[in-house]
């Protein structure tokens, strides 16, 4: 089998004697999107910084595109682009100047710099703002510019650290599209997120990290399956809640509802619930992901009472 | 979406010395551009010394006896002060790069370590060349009367370049340790303050005891003495060598400190 594009084994890092990563194992294959999912302080950024050679691990190994982050840092840097949690663009330069600088640093042939920069600005819908200094950009525009800079070098691996935190829904959707185009073009993506729905929507595989340890690793479906099956949830007139197992298909839901009628249950409200990644996270870590503001109704279909 | 090529390219070979030179040049271009975008800072760095020059010449100058026209005496002081301002802004540039993620971006790219800093230093040299030329031009207009040969001018420029390089690297180190641009800007007052307690503005013999000792030890003293001697065609004695030795030493220490501070991984 082809060598993984990203592979970490037993990655450890401590700050001031306090372990932040405590043996992180990750594997990402070519063309995959891996979501590193975890709450604030779980160790996502530390993992990302080790992979992008900004921080040396205390123990374990990390390889990117086959190169060791410690001994072959220069090759790793050439293979990977990092878009950090905060946009790292030059406020005093224009969008165009930022992208052209990135093109020069990516050793794009001199005569293609202009063209390549214009292309990237267009791709990220920044053509109209290209001549303005970044200081005048909105948060969403900065993120897009940051991503344009990252993708300009056509990296083997794109690393995104909480790319949509603080973005409005439209910018988030646009970013998801970009990730999908990168993967369609053969790229590999590692993204960190606190949003379960983001991992669900984008990732081929999800690694759940909590307190520096990967507590689960699999497809979103596998994680959800590990937590339990779908069920019909009934809110009864007497205030009780009843859950009846189903495989979630139309026929089976009809069977369950038939049973409800036969038993003469007095239902005020009912819905089919499939376990969400929220449920998975709660089950895996014993606490929620700290995303109370996000809708839990991702995989839920609600019905009015009949 | 559009037809932009996002296909990953094969990992390029490790960058060679030519790549490193090109990257550094690109980052110099960036820093110079940044300087032109901070017009307020740039103007202040030029206008303030000019205002000080005029003040010292027309307001205080009459009251300070130096054994020569005060304008001739004070020009080296103003030139050194100008260089201080020009160098000090480097600390702010470096600190803001460190805190807003730009440095991390460059460090995660196959760009030579420290090329970002080199970019800021070269930009500082360029800024100082412009502001020094302007200040000298104004000085000539208000009666500065140099008696320097071409060789003297060159030697003076050489001393000034080493001085600016040393102060700029000190500013870089300050920018690297400071918690942010504001803090960096606060620290640079040391750089700006140095010329005042030296022979730059008044002969050290006129100072009270303790200050006189400080002024004699201050490396700005041999530097302003050297510049004054060179520009006015007077014997330089050992001043040029002493000044060069001082600033070369500071330069090496600040350069090494910056490299260490820059490399420390957090
Ligand atoms: N440079 C550092 N010095 C000290 N502690 C740090 C440093 N970087 C991260 N940490 C700590 O490590 C833990 C994990 O941080 P991080 O990797 O940023 O988590 P996440 O990105 O998942 O929110 C946090 O408790 C954080 O305070
Ligand atoms: Mg983080």
C-alpha cells in the first residue's frame, strides 16, 4: 500500500511539565480529508504546529509526504502549506502584493507570478479588492487571502487549523467548497475543527482528540455507529419520552409508527434520531464538545404530531 | 469553480543558495514596501530630526559654546539621532510580524530562516539612507559648512552604516523579545535616548560629574566625535576605530541574540 501522506506515531509534547500531546497517532492517505476534532485546548494546534515544523516534538515521530519533520524539515515545508487559526497576511500590503510575494517565495517562474497571483485572487473572489491594503479587509476576506497564499504553491498537503471558526455561514460554505476542490485535484487535507458538523460534512476520516490523546479514529459513520443506532423518539402526553429502535428506513419507521398506534400511545411530538457526532463525542469523552451554540438537529428529522 | 490548477506539485528539491538569495530579496522588497505604506512613521522619522536640527541651531545653539558654529557641531548628533529613529521602527515591524502569525507562515515555508529579519534590516538601511540624506540637505541649507574630502564622506558613511546596522539589529532583538508592537515601541526609547548623554549635542566637559562619566563611556561619543572630525576635516585620532569597534561588537552580539531568539521554538 502507498505510504501515508501524513503519519504520526506516539507524538508527545509537554509545556512546562504538563503533557499537551500524550502519544498522538494519525494516518492520512493521499486524497483524504482528515478532521482532527476536539474541544478547545485538546492539542489540535500543537499537533498542527509540529506537522508544519514550527514546534519540535518531545517524543514520537511525524512524517509528511515521507519526510521527517525533525530531520527533513526543509522538505516538509516544501510539501505542506499551513493556514493557521488566525490569518497570517501582511496588513500593510495589498491583497495582490501578498499573493505575489507568496508566488515568489513558492518559486513560481518569474513570468508566471502575475498570472498565477491573479488566478488565485479570482478563485477566492478577491479580484475587486486586490489593489486594497489588507487592513481594509473583513475577517472573511483575510481568511480567503490566507488560503490563496497557502494554495498558491500547490502543496501536497494542506493543513487548516480551525479554518471556519468565526466565519459567517456563506464564507464557511465557500471554504468547504475549496477543500473539496483541493481534494478533487488530488490534494490531501488535514483540518482541525471544534464543529462536529464540519467534520461530518468534509472529512473522509475523523480523529477525535481529547486532552492530547486520540480517543477515536474512523469515518463519521463508524463513529456514529459506535455510539448506537437510530431510534424513533416519542414525547408522550404524560411527559414521558420513549425510544423505539429503527434502522431509519421508510419501511421500518412505518412499522414502528404502526406499533405506536397499536399500543394506543398518546404522542405529542415524535422524531427519528440518528446519533450525531455530538452524541459520539459525548459518548467517547464523557463531556460535550463545547459547541452548545451549534444545532444538534444535523441528522434528525422532526415531525409534527398526527 | 474556475480552472485554476490546484494539482499538488511534486515536492521540489531542497532550496539552494540561489533560491535563498531570491527569497531574501523578495522579503527585502516586502519590508521596503511596508516602509512606504507607513507614511506617518516615515515622515516622523525625517521631520522630527529636521525640527530638532532647527531647534538646536536657532533656539539652544546660541547658549551652547562649542568653540565652533553650533550648526557644524550638531549635525553629527542629528544624523545619529535620525539613524536611531529609522532603526527603532524595525522593532515595531518585527514585533508585529512575530505576534500576527506572519513569521510562522514564513517559517512553515521553505524560506531561509531569518530572511524575514534580513528583509527588515535592509529596509531600515534604505529608510536611513533617505532620511539621512534629507537631514544633511536641510543642514546644508541652514548653514552647515563641511570641509570633508570625498574619502572623508565615504568614511563617515561607513561609520554610519555600521552604526545603523548595529542599532537595527538591537531593534530586531527588542522586537523578538517584546510581547507586541506597543511594548517594542516602548523599549526603543533606549536607542533614541543614547545620543543625548554623549558628546553629540554638548561637549562632555560641560556635564556634571556622573553624567560626564556616562557620556565618556557612551559609544555614541566616539561615534559623533568621529563623524564631526570627518565632516569638518579635523584630525580623527582614534575615534573612527573606537566607534567602529564598539558598533561592530554591538552588531555581532545583537545579531547572534536575534538568531537565538528567532530560532527558539515555542
Ligand atoms: N507555547 C505554549 N506554552 C504553554 N502552553 C501551551 C503552549 N501552546 C499550547 N499550550 C497549551 O497546550 C494545550 C493545548 O493547546 P492547543 O494545541 O492550542 O489546543 P487546541 O488547538 O486544541 O485548542 C492548551 O492547554 C494550551 O494552553
Ligand atoms: Mg487551536
